């Protein structure tokens, strides 16, 4: 599951946190395997934390403190690991996307971030706040495009994109931007890098009508579900909750067009935008 995070690599804070864990582990005469056994997690998780690639959950940090006798250090310093490139509620999701073996995302109103092209992302960020500066928009666009690097090459996660038809019809940035965005998605789908399904308006109500969701699966860790709202988001690791999110996704997928029909619709709508220019 370990992958090169490139520009999304570990921050200085996470590197320092991981190094502290390594030092405390070795001082307690633990190997990564023995520590993992003691705190009930996988040795790969310990390795990722020590390398600065993963942030432990609160309960993981608490068990590390208890086992290593570190007086709450690893739990106390968890909040400092989210300071940096992304909103606090989303920072760990970006990290986990790069480590996932499979991502199943649903776009309720907009194209999911990892599939966005530059002008589409720019149009979104320009509309997101009043009196936004060009520099701030540029910074946010760069961060969003960096997320899409997980699609480079063939060793990234398998990506499923379930899109509401409204995503195709909502004109973000104008017809030219929409044509380019849909052509990009069609290209990724046609080469097999992304599996795309569209939920048509004719499907009516469906299991994901009220929310976006992103489901992440890993080779050596339990699956996670991320649900987001306005200026907030929550990463779920409770097995029952994740299973419920997966069931809702599967139900909605059952109401979607086939991959072939979805690609045909995306291409057709892209042509409509091109003819409108």
C-alpha cells in the first residue's frame, strides 16, 4: 500500500512525529511488528506513521501512548499534523487517496476533485468566496491538480466515478470549459484508467441523492468512507458506517447507466457544448 506521495509527501510535522515514534519504539525494545501487535494495528500502519505518510487515529495514538509510556504525547500532538496544505477536515483524505488501492467516488453536483481539469477547478474556486484574490485561486488550483497525480501511470488506485447527470449539465466556467472537462473524463474512461457511470435524471430518487461520498479501500487496512458538506467533512472508519455507505453506493450504482452508455452520454454532452461555442 505504500506509495510515493510526491508533492503531497509528508510535512515536517509528520516527519518529526514519525521520527519520535521510531525513537520511542526502539527505546522500548519494540519492532514495528511487536508494537503493532501490542496496539492492535498492522505493522504497515506503524511504518507509514514513522515515515510521516500516515496520521494515526485518536484511538491509535492513545494506545501508542499507553504501550510506550509517553504520557499522552502521541495523542496530544495529533492536531498539529493537519496544519498545512489542505483544510483540516480534508488533509487526511488527500493523504489516504494516494495510499488507497481502490476509490469509489460519487459526484452529486460537481466533477470529483481528482478528475477536474484546470479551468473547471479555477471556475469553482472563483465562485466559492466573495472577493477572492487571484493568488488564492492559483494556490487552490495547484493543490487540486496535485491530487490528480494519483491517476498518473498505472500503479495508482483503481478509480470508480459515479456522476449524477446534473454534473454533466451544470455549466461551470462556460461551454468551452465544460467541453474540455467532459472530454478529459471520457478520455480517462476510454483508456480504462477510470470506470465512469452516470446516474441519469430518469433514475429519479436514488440512494445517494442527499450526499456525496468517497469510499477508499486499502491492501492492508480496513476501508474508509468520507462524506462532505459545506466547509465540513467527516472521515468514517466505523465498520458498520462504512458498510452502510458502501451499500448506498452499490444501490445507486445499480440505478446508473452502463459504462458504455455513460461514456456515450458524456461524449454526446461534450459535443453539445462544443456546438454551442
